[in-house]
């Protein structure tokens, strides 16, 4: 069953018998709105292009394969990354170090040579630490409690408020 068919079934179930006939139409509108609002800022795109001139970039994401790959394709992320690992394609996910080791192997680098940037302590930073990645950078989400922010566990190497601060940490990348 395709992801679209599955989602239409979910909408039909959520709407109940009285309104299930509208499930396909509602799903189409939901999907259109979802991707209209799920865009990368020009600043993020520029950052990825700048970084890719000097570094290999990998993306690790948790979730079912078909829905994550749909997002990756809709956002055209493949052009910015040398390697993408979707946990649904494996038998493990973040924070399991195996997913990080898999992407390191695909990139032909050792874990200690890598830096991870993530917004979740319990999966991104914990996984990066468990995989012995060289540097962990945490970008807390807006709703992170002050106590967690002041005493994160696990402790990342760096905490930044916005992805744009990453260049400052790395120093301005040089052109290849």
C-alpha cells in the first residue's frame, strides 16, 4: 500500500463513516499545505551550499522510510547531502550508534572526523556521543525548558541558537 493510500485510510477513519467520502479530498489539501509550509529558509540553503564546497554532508533522520523519503524528495534535500540515512531503511535508528557508523562508512570517514548538528538531545546528541563523533552541536527547539537548557544531558560540545551560527564554530569554510 502506498503512503498516500495509507494516509487516505487514516483520514477516512478519523472523519468517521459520516464524512469518510471526503478523506481523499481532505488528504490532498493537507498534503499541499504541509509541503507549502515545510520549506528551508534561503539562509539554510545558502549554508548547506557553502558547507558542501568544503565538507561532505550527511543527513540522518528517524522515521518510516516512505514518509521520510517523501519529505526528502519534496524538499529536494538530496542535492545538499552526499549521503542520506533514513532509519526506516535499517533495523536501527538514532540514538543507536550503528546509524551514525553507517553514514560515516558511506562517506568514507571515521566517526571522530565528524560533527553532528541536531535539535534533539535524546536522539541526535546522545547518538552522536555513543558513536564517538568528533563534535556534537545542539540547536534547542524553542520549547526547551530552561533547566534542560542550562544542564543538558547528554552534554553537547556546543549549543547554538540558530543554524547560521555553525559557520562561526567552523570558521568560514574555504572554497575547494
